C-alpha cells in the first residue's frame, strides 16, 4: 500500500446533516493521484431519494508533467454522479491538507 492515502473527516454538511467522509487515494510516481470518496450522514433515503449519500471519483494531474520548470499547479477532474444528495461539502478552492502536501515529498 505504498503511496496510498486514507483521509477521514466528520462534521456537519451543507444540508445541516451530520456524518463522515472517507477518501482513499493512490499517488503514482509520476505525481498523478487517483481517488474515490464516500460520505454517509444521518439523512434518510426518504428525504433524498436515490442520492441519500455522496460518492465520487477524482483524478489529479500535476502541471509539472507538461512544463520544463517547477509548477505547483494541478489539473483535477471530479466526477460526482448526483449533486443533490446528503453529505455535500462546501466547495472550497483550497484545502489545508492539499496546500501542505508538497512539503511531504521533501521528507521521504
């Protein structure tokens, strides 16, 4: 399980539902990251129907693969089958873990 990251978070989501999210990702030697996540909350299927929990998949590619000089930028593609379901997080441009993850490379 080299370069596999498991992130877990708990809290309140946009619809005031409470629950937890698990995110599992694999980082390859090229820097490409592939991951999936799922969120379970205290809302019922009756309230949200088919989308009673959030799930999704993502791919993140470092821009270094396309440039000669160092570039911290990343291109990311997210796929979430339903967006009107329980467990939706606030869409933030930056997350603390992602902003500090570059420092991990220097300590390996």
